[in-house]
C-alpha cells in the first residue's frame, strides 16, 4: 500500500483558517456571526482615542456561550438592549465576584483549558458591554480579560481573533497609561501585557502580515522579557514567541521559508531556516514547527523531523476526542477546529517520521495513529497510513518468527516481498537488507552476503554490522584487503560490533549443528558427510565436472586436475581438502587457501554459465569443509560421526 503524502496544513500556510474544519457540523461562519452579533450590542463606555494614536473600533466582543457559564454573569437579552444599573452594594458584590472569576480563569489557564477560559472570559466581557458607566477598575479588569482571551486565541491557533483581541488590549493599555490620575499598572499586568504583544506579533507573522508587524513595532515600547521569569509558567504554558527584536531579524528568513515551501523547494526552505538561529528558535516555538518537520521528511531526514516534533507536541494539550465534541455545544467544536486540525496533522506527521526512522519505532508510530483516529476517525491520511503500518507489522512478525526458527529461506522470501512495497523508506530498506545479509551469512553464502550487505550500506552508511558481515564474507573469499577495510569501518562506526558478531557466530554454530543433526535423521548417516553415501552410485562431483568441462589454457586445466579434489569415492571434508584426519589447523587453513584460489568463481567470469555454476558449487563445498574443520567443536563432533561409519 502506498504511503500517503502529507501536505502542509492550510492552518499554517495562510490566514489560520483551514479549508476543511474538523468536527464542525454547522456553518463555518458560526463563531464569526456570533461575534458580530455581540458587536452590535450597546457599549456605553469606550476609552477615548488619543490624538494621533490609532484607536481600534469595538470589534472585539466575545462569542456568546450557549450555556450560562457563571451564575453571577448577566448576559444581554435578545429582546433588546438592556442597561445594567448596579446599586452600591451590588457593585461591591460584583467586584468581589469578578475577583473570584479572575482566579477561576487563571486556574483554568494553568491547566491549559483554553476553550473553557475563552467562554468564561467572553461571558464576563459581555456583561461589561452593558454597563452604563465603566470605572477605572473595570477598565483594568477588562484589559486583563482581553489579554487572557488574546492568549487563548493564540494557543488555539485562531490568529485572526488573536489579532483583534491583541489590538484591543493594546489600545486599552495605552489609554490607561495616558491617564495622569491613573496609578501605574502592577508588575503582573506588565508581564501579561508583554506576552500579549508578543502573541499579537506572532499572530501577524503567522498570517504573513509583515507590514502590520512593522507598523506595530514602531508604536510598541521595549517589551519585558518574560521567557526567563520564574512566573512565566503563570501564562498558561503557552510558549512565548521570541521578543520583538528577534522577530524583526527573523522575518525575512520566515517569509523566504514560506515562499520556498509554497513552491515545494524543500532544500532551499531547509537552508533558509538553518541559516538563522533566530528563525530556528521562532519555528520551534510556533506551528511552523510542523511545516519545518514536513520539509525534513521531504528531504528524507525522518530523525530530524522527530527531533522537531517531539518537544513541540509535548508542549500542546491534547484536544477533546470526536465523541466528546459530538455531544458538546457546536461553539466548542468551532473553537477547537483549527487547533485540532493542526494537532492531528502534526501527530500523523510524527507517526510517519517514526516509521521512517526504522522498525524500532513501529510501536510508537502505531500508538500515535491510534491517538489521531480517536480524535478524528475520518482523517484519511491517518487511516491509510494505519493500514500500511498494520500490513508492515504483520510481515515483520513473520520475519521474526522465521528468524527464531532459523528458517532463513523464509526470511529471504518475506523480505523480498516487503522490499517490493511501494515507497518503503531508505532506513527501512536498510533494515530489510541487513536481515537478508544475516540470513545469507548464516547459510554461508559469501557472495550473497557481499551483495546484500552492499545494498544495506548504500541505504544506511552507518550500519556497522553490515560492514562486519561483509568483511567476514570477504575473508572467506580470500579478499583480505577488502575484509580489513570493512572491519576498520565497522569498528569506527560501533566499537562493540565485534561482540555482536561473536554472538552471531555462536548462533551460526548452533544452526550448523542443528542442520547436521536434521540431515543425519533424514539419511541415517552423519549429515556432515558432504557427498553421497557409500551405497549410492558414484557420481562425478561438481569440482571434477567443472574441471573436465573447462576450456581454458592447459596450465589452468593442469592445476585443476592436480588439485585431486572430489574424486568419485571421496566423502569426507578431510578428503575434500586433501588433508589427513589428524592434520593441524595451520595445514587445513593453508590447503583451503590454495584450493579456493584455484577454484574461485571470480577467475571464471568469462566462462560459460555451466562452468560458472560448477565453480561456485565447488567453492561452496570447500567453504563447508573448512567451516567445519576450522571450528574445534564442530570438528570434534564431525570426527565422532566419522568413527560411527566404520
């Protein structure tokens, strides 16, 4: 099954509005319509616009919740405008109630319950709109509420509404600062204001309104750095964007990055961000992190994509599930829509990056996809990718079972099927080729080991075990220079690769013993005899057939004939190598090298196919004989079997 191509999310690309909203069954303009309806409600007290200072019109009133969130909050009646005229004792009670409401809001924010805060703050702001007289304390309270809702909108990736509330909060802040009789704001209010301005600038940049950023920069005084404040966690665990000065230097890089992504120039996009440390810090703290991770995946660097997405997603709250939103008011689904869309996209991207990083992350990828489908069961990229992961996992289980059972032909068969899967990534290819290398090495097929290991290191040049197995195969073929080079590379990549290789040698010895015992049961003679039993009619062995049919020079033919290899009556490994049964290891090694040099398949590249096949068979018989006689334990078991024949 073809892997889905995850496209860059509309929420991130443009104005913060996705083409298709998640979970929303009503009109997509519901929230905006409700905000416009509240804007038409009377607002008796507006801060006067200072001369020469831009003033924001009353376009920032909140969404009117369908439920009565606070019993003490009196919403405007739909029958007509009403004016709240609190008495003195009522006003005092209202002040105390407002303080408790602010505490409740801050408590919700500390738990990242942004939608609940949005509705509570909107309800309180709606109550203020009907007041006939707004005192200074109410203006301060309104400033804090607008600031809260601005930050909630930023956290919910509703950048348009964040800009509206941010501008309103900025105008009200300047109005309070211009009042000569007004006492200075508290330090907590100053910190909150700094975070609001940063969020406003961040929202403008995310909407690619770079000219507005420049205009705002000219009228905003130097901001307080809240990133290093011990109380920065009070601000709802919302990662603050970089300060204004940092934003100014990063804007050209961010604008260029967005243009490269829109044109699908992935390499240029990555180089743009990598060329600016400020731009990197900005991207990691904003939804552009998902876009940058997407670029890394397109450049076949899944581990870099995972490194970006893991801390970013850990900083975000998990949105409600589809079941929870289906029973909640439609306004809740509307408020969550942009954030949920971005969260689902980013989590699916992390699942794909995890799978592309190798089978070690397969379970993580599956768990992430389960989370995505719990949030949005109809998200097509996640559904298709989940089907692919399940199919791949089933094949992986077949390989593991075959490896445990030492069924290496089945390993080769299943891995061949998996390699034919469309768009399986480079690192996954490397793992499959490594499995095939191990299977061929266990079967003592040096030529195939070299072939599969070479493919593995092409896909993953850092696979130390592939280099070590290929080095051993080169050594079996007497290609010592190449073997030495591969061993050096393997040790450089991983200092403990020899320990892993020794474990594989032990497994291969056990596998050889198992094969010998199984063959002995089948033929009732020791399976370590490489040829037909004495009762079988003699047949010219491969080496003799090969030598008799070779049409090369007389000198080479004479060498082949003088090797005295595999005469019709020979049955033992000692006779294959032409040594006595008590020959020392040095003599066995020397004789093996002499014969393999004469019968090496590389010397018969120009020969006919029959001769090449005969050369390969003879070479493998020599390798089988040497592998048994060069191992002390296998040789002892082999000698015991020979004695039982007499």
